[in-house]
């Protein structure tokens, strides 16, 4: 991995990565913006050798691998080989599959599956990493616990790490800084995007506002504090991810976030 601390989750530009040709052009654009690292998984229509050749030719490294939990469980050997080939010691799942998110009992089943897969990966020097959304902060009536608490407390710290997402923590009504702080030793990467509040005329929207994904610095999150804390705890990379950019071109959006992170002192 390069020494850069700013990376990009390719989901942010997913409409431009569907073919090998599009992916190559997209990576060139990202490199021209300044990005020297990306987070992603298997590339459509390309072997891992072809993919790595493209990345190497552009001077782009990977910041952890990514895949869905069922995919990893179904092809454990293949994903271990992928991680080793790209020099990654961590593979991220974007969330638990829907069947594990229904209630407290199914979440516990999902946690057991994460531990099972994570322990198999750890035998090969690879951690399984969990990425959150706002839904994990729902509180269950039976126990009063939240899904995020269960995942944090019941996953094996020797096998499972976290890549928390700043926007989704805040969208779930939680303190971003507190979750970063409490995860020291179990988190080496952080997903970063802002949270913007806009007006909504729909009475069904709480307090007539809508929460939106936003570029770094264009929402309400305390970025100087987030970066300062992350640096004090040894975060290796800050991975920009923006689920939607609305009317803005996604490449313009990720450039805004890149430049803001540079202004905050990251390189």
C-alpha cells in the first residue's frame, strides 16, 4: 500500500466502472484528480492480474478489499488469494445480508456468521471488516440493545474489524467521534462522507427535513475534529464514499471531497 491517506470507494463512481474500458478511464480520471488509492473488489470483465496491471500503471494502490459476506463465504479460497495478490490484510463487507437484519435474533445469527468467516480469514492473515449504515443504530425492544452494540461487542476482536462510516453514524443519531474513539485497535480505515440537511415539504419527513449524502465540508460534520482524532489513533486511510451526488457529476463530487481532505492536512 502507498503512503497516501486519501482513498476512494469505487461505489462512488459505480456507473462508470461497469466495463473494463470504463473502469480504466475512470481510474485515469481519479488519478488526475489526485487519488492514489481506491477501495474495491473484483473488477467486471478483468482478471486480478489485468486489474493489478492497470492499477500499477497508474500508480494507484488498494485500501482494503471489498465483497459481500455470502460471496466471501462461498469462495473463501478465492478471496484469500485475491487479498494476498493485492497485498491486503482486510476485506470489508458493506452490511449484513437482509435475512440477518430483521430482528435481534437474526442479527445474532449474522454476527455468528461474521465470526465464522472472520476466523477462517484470520488463519491466512486477513481480517473481516464490517461497514455500518444508520440501520444498525435501531434499538430492539426486547433487550434495549442496538444492533451496532451487538456487532461491536459480540464479534471476535481477533478476527473482525470495523470500517465505520461518518455519515451513517451521524444519520443514526450517534456521535461520530465516540465511535471512532471506542474502536481504537479494531479500525485502521474510516469511510468519510458528510451529512447535509435540506428542506422537505413532506409531512412524513421528520421535522420537514431530508438527510442527504454530501461532499466533505458541505454538510454538518465536524471534520477538523474527526481528522484530528483519526490521526491521533493511527487511522491509516480515509476512504471517500458518496452514495449519491444528486445533480452534481460524481467526479466533481469526489474531487471536492479530495481537495477538502487535502486542506485538512491529509496527503
